[in-house]
C-alpha cells in the first residue's frame, strides 16, 4: 500500500513538474516570439505612409479606414499632402525646431527606442532618485564636448522643458531668507514667457517688474532681484551678459540656444544657475525635457522641492528617449555631426533672409556678425534661430499687421517688451515653412522696389539691382 502511495505521489509530482516545464517553455517561447518585431513592423508601416514630403503620418494620429492619415505641413493639403494652397497664410510665429527632423530621419536606426510596457513603472529609480544617472552622465559628457557650460561642482535637475525649470528657479531664488518680494526682470526684447509665467503664478514672493534697464539706475538694495539673462537672446540672437549688480541680485541664465546650431560659443558658461532644453538641442520640443545646472546647494534643494511637488520628476519614458538621442548626438561624427548639420541649415537660412531684406528700405534685421567660436576653433557666420524684423517706415508702426496683410504671421514685438515696429519671424521650422516665408518676404520686397521705381517714373521691368532672387532653390530644397 505504502509502495502504491509513493508511486502515486511520484506520478503527481512528475506531472506537476512536466506541466510547469511546459508553461515555462510556452512562456519562453512566447517571449522569444519577438514582441519587438511586431511593434517595429507597426512603426515602420506608419513611417512608410507617403505624404509627398510635405507632411507625416504618426501612429497616434487620426485613423481613417484602419490607417493613420497624413498630417500636412502648412499650405499643403490632400490625402497625401500633395496639393499646394497658393494663397495660404504663412505661419512664422512659433519656435518649433522642426529644422532638425531630417537629421533624425537619417539616423532612424540608431536613434529609435523600444519601450516595453513594464519599463520603469515605479515612481522612482532603484536608488530612490527621479533622474537617470546614465542620462545625467551623457549630458555632462555633451557639455564637455561642446564646451558651452562648466559642469564641475554643479548639481543637475531635470524638468519638463526649460519652461518648468524657469519657474522652479524663480521659486527657489525668491524663497531665500529675504522677506521682500523679488523683482523678476529681463532685458527687452525678452522671451515673452518670462512675464507671462511670472504673472500667471501671481505669487506673493515674486513679481514681474519689466525691463532690466529701468532698474539699473533705480536699484533698490532693500529689494531682491532675479534677472533673467537669455544668451543668445530670443528674439534677436545676441549673446548677452547680466546687467544688474549687487548683493541681492540673483541670476537665471537661460541658455536654450547656446548650441553651435544657433551661435558661436565664445566660452563655457560658468554662472550659478543655467538652463538648457532638449527642444533647441535635438529639436525634440514635444518630449518636454530640459535641465538646470545649479551651483548653490540651498537653491538646488529648493528647486528639487518644487519639482517633486509639481510633477514628481520627468517621465521615465522621456528620460529613456533623451538618453538614446544624446548617445547619437555624442557618437555621430565624434559629437559634431548634428551641430554641423544644424549650423549649415541655420546659417543658410539667415544668409537667404538677410540677402533679401538687405535690398529693402522698408524692413531691416538685427545686426549680428561673424564671431569666434571655440567649438569651431575659428570665426563663424551668424546662424540665429529668429529674424528680428523692424518696419522702418514712419507709417508702418504696426509691423505685425503690415506682415499680416502680406499673409505672414510673426510674433508681435510688444510681446517681447519692445516696440510694435518689431516682429519676430521663426527660422527654425520645417524647410517647407521657411521656403514659403522666404517667398512671401521676397514678394514684399519686390513690390516695394516696384513702387519705388514707379514713384521715380521708371519702368518696373528689370529686377536687376532690386530683388533679383533666384527662387528656384526655395522650392523643395
Ligand atoms: C529662451 C527660451 N527659453 C526657454 C524656452 C522653453 O523651452 P522648452 O521647450 O524646454 O520649454 C524657450 C522656448 O522657445 C526659449 O526660447
């Protein structure tokens, strides 16, 4: 009987073991069924939808008959974006850095990531932190290559773009021992978000107090100041230094554009609190990622408090993506390829718009010349992210509407704390957007030359000496 029982036990145990093995084997087999290739096929199928080079289909876009539809660039329409809309309005308002998209299309294989559903589901990394150590290391490495910021002895904080870090920094600098309300100032023309964001938060601890220059001679030592220094500046691309001096002045250096695409890098930034953003480095504005390098431990701790209570860190999916992108930036062409690519596009765009505007008496552009760049080890041409256009004629006070009448939408100068004679035109959008902008500007300048010729009773036939611009290269280049 006992022998019979042990045979039974052995049989049950044996079959249970077999079943487990079968399940494990089936799981393993499922696992090996390359779940990645299914996802990859899906991604590649969407990427291969043709939008005639004037749009793009995305897996999270609108689905029609089971397939994502093309999202067309401005002034293009139709199911495959092949129809050009000749009289459309050209939007040069936003600083959407789509000019780098071709770089990432070229590096599709090395820059694509796979995010499994169980990727870092936890609130924290294993060490309890909210930031990837490896990503932090890559950022520091990149600054060492480009030599645009001194990173030694700095703390690093990640944020949902520089936009979130700006407020974290204002919060941290205004919550020191000083009980007075901090005056937040910036030199006009300044990035409009500084004013808009400070006013939105409507804090008892800080208040937007306008143009820095108005406080330079009216500095009140009983007040604390937070000066926002943008270098190169948005909108005019000029490299800037702090203006205010004094014990109760704190600085936030917004270095969003301090990369070789947009400016010469004369020397590494060495300030106490500097901000950078992925948006203007790789063009991935939608990933919402930025970082701050902070010298002072107490300021760093207050920024950490802000970050942890507002969002509890940057999504881990974003950090994974940024890590991959930065690895490509660092590895391709020994850390030079994306910057050479970016500089080539931006300097060509500046040269094109500058050439046309220089033929005009009605409009002018900011003056930024060649400069020594430590990254290039030589003098290089200007390549700003924006054209800061001025309407020169007495009657063209409202420059925004002057351009709007010619179907160009820019950003009004008054938003930057400047006169309404100024308008910012974005040069960082897609090639389609830039080509259209250039064509419209060329048309305006040509009309202006014709008017001058007519006023002088000359036949408006020859374009020589006026605006003889070859428009062939505008289309599809
Ligand atoms: C000067 C400046 N700072 C900060 C930002 C915000 O960048 P982010 O996209 O990282 O929020 C921008 C965006 O255009 C900017 O121009």
